[in-house]
């Protein structure tokens, strides 16, 4: 059914409510964004469905999902939003809040500087980052985008490959002063490993240690990659670390350079969320940052910022 075929008067406010729900998949998140309560969201959606004569949202495994009618209505809502923006500003100033989830290292060394530059151009824009190393899931309330390791398999979401990075084995100079450096893979059994907690690791692409060092015992393990770096610097053992993090520290040396694991950062978001100008700008800023620092991420150069 076309949104223009109904004789019932449509409310632009109801369409903007649908826009908020469609982008987040959650009534609660939409309510927070619009500054109204959950009950009002529900009432507005019901009124919109009555005016259009059909369902615009259905409950799915990943939260509320748009029906075909809902996607058509969302297009109209985006046009309203764009018109309001053009009337309230003479310049393409971006504002509002974008919420993202990303891994610790990516958040610190890729996202943070990219966002800082973007905010200098758009001071009204705010970005909230929640750090985690986990699988992508659009069920998480309130996130506009997620950056994960490894290609995600999600329906009704778009996955964008941002770029690759490399993991390598590192040791501190202090550790190497007390322990002979490994010269071959079979030597690794004499060294402890600093890496993720195996039982809590959710990302298959990061389950790497058994592939080259099945006999290595765990030393310090953590869900946070900054702990891996600092534990390795403190001579806790050999750390399997992102090169772009480890190479910043002159007290770390790479060992067995033939151990080089290449992984990919992927960005995941709902298609309707990616159409928000502020989200699209953030995605572009992240892609530019990854492209600019490609050598650093692959472990073949230091950061231009340092």
C-alpha cells in the first residue's frame, strides 16, 4: 500500500517517531532520542498505522523491524527531516548524538582522532563510544553503528569493510633479557602467552593462539587489549598484540615475525541509520582514518600523528 493512498490525515510528528524507531529498532531508544516517553512512542506508532491502514513495524529477533509499508513511510519521514534541517540552518551543520560500539584499540587509535577532527567542523555533533570485543548484534539498544572484527552475518543490516590490521607476537626488552627469544615455532612452548580469555572470547577470528602455539600456557589474559599491551610491557610473557598498538612502545620488540595474523574491521548498521547525515559523516570519517593509517594498522609504519 502506498502512503499516499490513504484518506486519513497523516501526522508529520508520527512519521518522525517512526524514523527514530526504524533507526534504532527500539521504542526506548527512540523515546530517549526524542525526549518523550515509551507510551507516547507506542501511541504515535499506533496512530500512524491507523492512518496508513497497515503495520509499519513488526517484532523481529533484532528488535522492531520495518515492514514494506514502514519502509515507504520512512522515506517520507526522511524527506520531512531533510526539509526541517534545510529550514533551520544555512549551512550543512551536523548535530545530535551518534552512538557506536567498537573494540578498545579501534576506539582509541582510529575512532577517537577521526571523531575529534569531525567535531572541529561540526561542534554540535556528539559521539558516544562503548568499547567491547564481541559479535555484531542489532539487538543492542541504542547503538547506531558497531565496529567488529570479522565479517558479520546479520539480516536487515549493512556490513562495510573498513580495512585490515595485523597481529604479531611481542616481548618486552626486560622479558628478553631473562628469557631467550624464540627462534622457531616449537620454542613457543617455553613461553607464556598474554592474550584474550579463551572462555570469554566471542569472536571466532580472534581465536588464534591454538593455531600456532597450542602448547603455550596462559599468563595474563583479559577481555581488554590495553591490558594485553601493558602486561607484555611488564614482562608477563609474549603478547599477541595489534601491531598498531604495540609498535608505539619502544620497550617492545616483535619476535617471530613470520607470525602475522591479518584481520578485518567491519562496520555494521541498519540501512536507515546510515542515511542519517551525522551517521554517514562518521562512517566516512572512520573510513578516511583507516585509509590514512593503513601502513600503521598493518604494522609497517608508525602513526603520522606520533
